DNA sequence: TTGAAAGCGCTAACAT
DNA sequence: ATGTTAGCGCTTTCAA
C-alpha cells in the first residue's frame, strides 16, 4: 500500500487515497479523515503532519467516496439553460448562498440535446438532497412525481402543482410599479409589448391591464403580441413606428426592450425624448452604460438566496409557513424614462 | 433488506438500491447491474422482469457508487463562466459531443465567489478523466501542475504551457478574412477597436496589423483601445464619432460591436451606409435579425467537438499529432458591411 | 486523541 | 445465464 505506480507518461496511475496519507503519516485512515474534513478530534501536531503528507503526496479527497460514505450528501442540484442570462444569474446566486450553509451545488444543463428530464435524472443520480428548477422546465405531472421524491424549489415563476415550493417575484407588483412610474411622469398612452407564450407572460399582461385600470386608463390599454427575444421587441417597435408612437412602452423583459430600443434608435426616435421605455428583469444588459434601461428588478441574488434557504429548510425539516415565497420587485429608474412633452 | 421505510412526510427515507431490485425480482445484484447498464449477459425474460421491478420501486442508479466502483468514470469536466455566451455555447457543444462517445460531462462554474482553482478542484474530486478549460482561467503555473495530473484541453485560446492541449480558431486568419472583405468593398481606413487586456486581444490586434500591411495599408492602421464588453465598443464609437468616421471598424468581439452599433445608431450614423462594422465570434447576438452583424465565426460547435475528441484521445491514449488544434474561422457576411461611397 | 471495523451502493472478476 | 465475492475510498460508530 501507499505505493503509487507511475504510467510511462509520467502521469499518476491512480490518485493517492486516505490510506496512502495515513501510511505516510503513520496514523489511521479515520484520523486522516478527521483532519481532511477539518473537524475536531485530532491534535495540532497530528493535524500538521497529516496535512503535510497529504500535500506532499498530492492527495485530493474523492468526492464519490465521500458522498457515498457520508450520512448525507449536502448536495443541491440546479437545472438551468445555459445561455439564458436569468438562469445564469440565479445559478451564481445559488453558489453564493449554498456555500455558507455548507451545501455544495451541482449544475445540470438543459440543452438542445439534453431534456429537462435527463438533467433532473443526473441530479438525482448524484443523490442531491433537493433540486432547484429555474425556468419552466417540466410538465406538471413530472413536477408532481419529482416533488414526491425530494424537495423541489421552482425559481422565478409560479406553478400550479402544490407539492413543490416556489420562490419568485410578484409580477403584479412589478407591472404596477412600472405603470405608476410612467403615469407619474405624465404618460397615458402606455402600451405593453408582451411575452407571447413565454413563462409568466400571461401574468404580466394581466398585471399591466390591472395597473392601467387603477389609473383610469382602461381606454389606453394596448397589448402588442411579442415574445422573450430581442427580435420580438424589435418587431413591436416596428409596429409602433409604423402606426405612431405611444407615450411609453413596457416590455415583457429586458431582452425585448433591447430590440425595441435598437429599432427606435435606427428610426431616429429619441428615448426617452419621444417615448419612454421600461424593461423587466434588471439583467446585466439593463445596466449597460449606453443603454441605462429603466427596468423592474426581480433582485435575482435575493431570489436565489431565498430559494436555497427554502430548499435547505425542507431538507432539514424546518417548518415552512408558505409554499410560495413572493418577493416584492422594485423599479430601477435609469435613463429610458422621462416626463412627456 | 428491500424494506423501504417511509418518513412521516410520505417521502422515501432512502433510495431503493440494486439489492432491493434484486430481491424484488428474485435474482442477484450482479444480474440487476447487468440489466441496468444494458450490457449483454441477461436473458430477455430476466431483463424485462428486472426492469419492471426497478420501475415499480422507483429505482434510480446511484452515480456515486457507480463512479466509485467502476474501473473508469468516463467523466469530462468543464469549467466555465456562466453569463459568458461563448462559454455557454462551448458547454452546449461539449454535451453534444461527449454523449455519443459514452462520456458524461460535469460542469463547474467560475463565479464571483468561486475561483478557477476551486472549480477545477471540484472536477478533480469527482475523478473526471480529463478537463476542458474555457477561457483564460488559470495561471500558467497552475495549468502546468494540472496538466501533470490529467489531460487538459484549453478551449478558445492559445496557451504557452506545453503540457496541455489547445483547441482554438486561428485569429490571424479571422482578422485577415475581415480585412480582406472590407478592402474588397473598397474600404481603406479600417480601424480596430481592440479587446484591451481580454484573452486573445493581443493576437487579434497583431493579426489586424499584419492583414492591413498585406494590403499596403500600413498608414491606415489604427487601433482603438477597448475591451470585451458592450460598453467598450460604445466608447470606441464615441471616439470615432467625435473625430470623424473611418471607412470601417473591426471589433474585438460581437459584444463590443453591439455597443458600437448602438452608439452609431443613436448618433444617426448609418451602418453600413456611412461606416461598415465587423464583429468577432458569431455569437447568438450577431444573428439577431435587427442587428445582422457581419462577423468572424469561430464555429463553436466544431470547436467543442474537437476539444472533446482531443480529451477523449488523451484519456484513451490514442496518438495525437499536434498539441494545438487550430480551426480555420470563416467570415459570416450579414448586413453591417457594404461598399463605401 | 487515536484505531478498528463495518458499511455506503455499485462494478467486475471469477465461478457455476 | 446467473451467482459469489471482493473491493472502490471514504465516513462513522464504537472501543481503547
């Protein structure tokens, strides 16, 4: 034992194990385990010696064995679509929130060639203790079955299935903030370029209508059929340019706003001079210095933190008051909104 | 055995194991293992019965145990920065290329709170057989040490360390294509908004100069100090608007081009009427219908496929001719370039 | 503080 | 075609 043969390439044939370190330091495996996990139970002297040997041997703990042997895995699974900025931001937030709680995160991507079901299956195979689902990945039925097996937190949107937790921002409030802001600036003809069939689009559309009604602007309600991509916003802009500009536009999300702004710019339409624009999400793009998009922020880091908190609470069997955790979004006023002429 | 106690919540207390399935089907664990891995060695009848029991019990294989017990893990690790479109595209490509070869991929994100070293450490702890590094994540020294431990493929840029493989596109060729195209259109005053300290920026800058020289345009060489973000391109645009427009601009990447185009649009400058613009990467944004950015494509899916191929070749000890695999980029001509006045 | 021993759930030789 | 038997590298009681 503790003999580490080398391949002809000069690369190690196998990774050193606890056993190797134990032998090198003249102690038992159990003691090395204690030292490596930095838990109490070893003298300072031993600790130092073991650490030195480990370092010298190039020992790196084996996650497979660690996970398998431990009573718990303390693993949090996250499914996400790469290339989706919102998902990416949530994942970053999850990493940040999980570590202080002693949980590790496992990422599983949903791609063109990898279904949500596969992504989830991978997470389960690693024995994650809970999964966070970002975006509208799975069918209701699949969600139900999943929720029966382990704690599930859906991040960013409501779901009708009662067996899973939800952490999201209140779209009704967000739309209300946007409309309030624009009305305060003196705008009345406020149109909404909606998200089409995108997740949450229906809620935001409805919320827009309600907010307009509150201000007695029922006759000014106008919804343009759109989508979640830049091009959808661009299309809406073209429509508006063709038929005459409203006072302001609220888009389904920031991406849509970007396309809309671009077409406005190319058409020589000043924003916010001729028309005000409000986006949704406060994603990175909204903060770009040359865009300075006024937008409704979902406060993604907090969203992620609460989602992790909820997952951990479920895993650790802490009492949970509400299945759904709804954050109040806030309006970030930047440079695309101003008082009308 | 094969007794699956339930928690008061109704959730399974533990996952069913091979043992449980074996007991249920009245066969040995080894046989169930054979069935679950879909390898030959079991009769059709047994196969069906085992599968049925597994299904009924809700059995899902344990990746930890599988990975630990197997002779190999067939795991490919990928470090990436979420929120970087190039990284995301590469990761998608890696998933697509790895599966047909029988390899699974493990993602490890580099975030604000998670260093490249940590991301790599995680990958190693799972005993990935090779790692793909996207972007300029690590120091030369760390790279060297890593390359000694297992096959490493750096994706998307050159690296001076000889112990690792590199799969990237030829920046010199890309720049040359861009300049050739613009010269053919009759442009001479072609400036380059560079990437500042971004990875690969120096190479592209140098390549731009060389390409200009080839066309006898040494006196027209002009490099604007920039960066990799949209705002950097926007800044370059402001400079150009202030001092008078050149015939064309080649940016370090598509993101920079986006910022540049935006400022041009707001300044009432027609593209490609008054000035042509060429981006770099052919990321998703370049294809946006309202942008239609002419750009140099690195062909990311192929890049990813070759990177996976190289990693697998190393893992399986196949002979490898060149340490560096350099793809020929190609120019994607869209709507931001046209003949000058 | 330290060590011995029993698994964790699986794969892989080797028998039968 | 099927079963038996060792591990894989670690954590975790339980003793000492």
